[in-house]
C-alpha cells in the first residue's frame, strides 16, 4: 500500500486542521474580493474581469504560501510573461492547437529562464489563445487588464490575510519561525553554498524556498540530536541497572 501511495503521489505531510481551514478561508476571501472589487469598483462584467488562472494562484498563495512557486516574483512575472507570450502566439500562429501548444510551451521555457515558474501562468497563456473573441480583441491590453490587475489584487490579499498568522506570513521571508534563534548543531557556515550545490546535483525544480530548506535542515538536525541524546541516556540507564544487579 505504501508503494502505491508513493507512486500516485499522495501527500504524507502532517498539516494541522487549523492550517487547512486558514488556507480555504484565504482562497475564499481572495476570489470574493477579486470579483467584487473589479466588478463594483471598476465596473467591469465578472466574465471579463477575472481570468480562471487566478483560482489556481489562490491555491498556491493560500494553500502553500511558503512554496517557491507561490512567491511574489513567480506570481507577477509568471503571469506577466505567460500573458505576453500567449498574445504573441494568438496573433501570429492563429487560434488553433498549434498556437495553444506553443503558448504554454514557450511560457514554461520563459518562466524557467526567468526563475519565475508559476503553474497558473500556463493557464494564463492558454487563455490568451483560447479565451474567445473578447479576449483576443484585447490584444496586448490583456496583459495589463485583466491579468496584472488580477495579480495585484491577489498579491495584496495574500499579504494582508496571512499577516496576522506569524508562521505563514507572505512573502515567506516575513514569516517568523518557532525557533529562530536556536543554534544549528553543525554550525551555519556555507549553508547557502551547500544548498545551491545540492539543488544542482538534483537537477530538478524543487518547490521549496531556500529559507525553508535551511529551516528544515536545522530542525532535522535538532530532532536527530535529541533522538541520539535520548538513546544515549537509555543506554546509560541500562548499564547502571546491569551493574547494580551484578
């Protein structure tokens, strides 16, 4: 069973019910505010003011606020460059399967090169090609409106909603760890260089920020140190009890 779970990619990390509820509420508030503000403040019809990829961005911003894919640069640049490439493909390759594939493929490549991978960006690129006559008529105005206006609202809500909860403040650099000042058992020298080297060895994108990787490695080291210390104490107690009985 464990092999099947690993094969299909079931997440095994323990996330508290509180965190799950906060994630859902964050997405609820973000999309509600996005639709309401663009419709009532800017006076634009809902269908034209919100692109579907914002729903996917909400999952990242509130479900995984400290993931590398969720940070401001991937959010802003990922949607922005994808929208530009989507419009280019729609205008010069037609509105068929070739344009759609080229839009998404070029968006992925561009996001890799610019270090701004944000999966919903692929949906933004696809929307520029297959979004219908109303979207195609916007041309490059589509990049600014609705895409970047949507992104700005989502970014603002992510910062404000997550701020009261110190452990999930957004962007991730603003979050406060439970043990920020505890010393690392093996020292902190060259941590950045070690992480960069390890990631290069993997040669695959890892959706974790460097800060979270460092925090995770320190916590693992502390847990291991505590376990070894506990095991050492147990062995010491056994030796004492054996010597007493002898």
